[in-house]
């Protein structure tokens, strides 16, 4: 009887908290996260490889998870490319094990934040002035950063070519169905501007405009002129750069009385 009591006491002594292992693991992860964050703060991201960068980003989206394996899975899913992970569609991100609504949303917001930062930093650097074709092309290259679908944007300027605002008008190919004079007139009225530039992109394609791009541009220039709004240019952004229709030979038949 005394032997049984002794065994029972010994068993109680060796039985720990059921959460002890979990707490220990959590502490290990927290220590790793804290060290990595401090490293990035003091030395920047250049000291990390793409997998480690993704792991750090996931610290904020998945605060209670071990993000090491998930970071590997993300790179495996998107051809080992950090850029492709950041540019990935919300649904495609969620197809990766461990990536739920919160993490997928985080990457989408991160991409949009980076795009806005690049646009705003560029215009602030130029004191809002976007005076020549090269600057306008660079501005819209930043606008379409990471876009995987065709989009149409418009930018409004004052008489000194200071940028007033940029807005997305629609998604889809550049044709009459996706961009209309009425749409541009409403944009100009809301922006209180009579000088605008339109732009659209060819994701993973050529920056050269199609025949339809040129035809629709000509129609828009003519209609906008009738309501005293100058369509200054139409810029096409492709994977290799940006193309200004106004600065090309196509302009002769579009802006004939002005070029």
C-alpha cells in the first residue's frame, strides 16, 4: 500500500502543465522574431534572403504562427519569386496552406501601400510638377506597379502641370466600352481640371499601342476638346516601359492642330 502511494506521489511530481510545451515553443518563436526585427531595424532587409524577408512580413500578418514553413510554401507556389508573391492575387495567395483572409489581405494592402508610396514620393520629389513626357511616363509606370490586369487611369493637372489627382477609371481593355467621354468629363469636373492625361497598361505585354488604342484616343481627344478639356496624352505602360502616344508619329492624326 505504501509503495502504491509513493508511486502516485512520484507520478504527480513529474506531471507538468499541459501547456508547458506550447509556451516554450511560443517563447522560442518570440525570441526569434524579436532578434530578426532588431536585425532589420539596425541593418535593413539587404542582409536577409527572400525567404527570410517573407518570414518577417508574415510576423505581422500571423503573430501567433511559426512562419518559416509558410514562407517557404509561398515561394514554392510563386516560382521562387518574392515579386510574384507580392503581386499575387488575393485568391491565389489563399490557395497556399497557412494563408488565410488576414495574411492574404496583408499582402494586398502592402502592395497598394508600396504603389502609393512610389507615386507620392515621385510627385513630392518633383514638387508636384510633371512637366515632360519622361516624367509623365515614369509616374504611370509607378501607378501600374504590380498590376496583373488591364486598368485605365486618369490624372488631372492644373495650368502649370502640377499633378492634382490620379484616379482609376475602370478595369479591362482600352476600348469604348471601358472608357467613354462621359467618364472622362465627369473625372475632369470632379477634379476641377481642364487638363488630363489617360493611361492604361498591357500587363506582361508590349508598351506599344494597338490600332484600337490609337483610334479611341483620337475620338476622346476630339470630344474632350468640344467641352474645353485638353486630353494632353495617352500613355501605354507595358512590361518593358511606357509609351507616349502624344510624342509618337501617331500624334499627327490625333493632335494635328497642336503638334
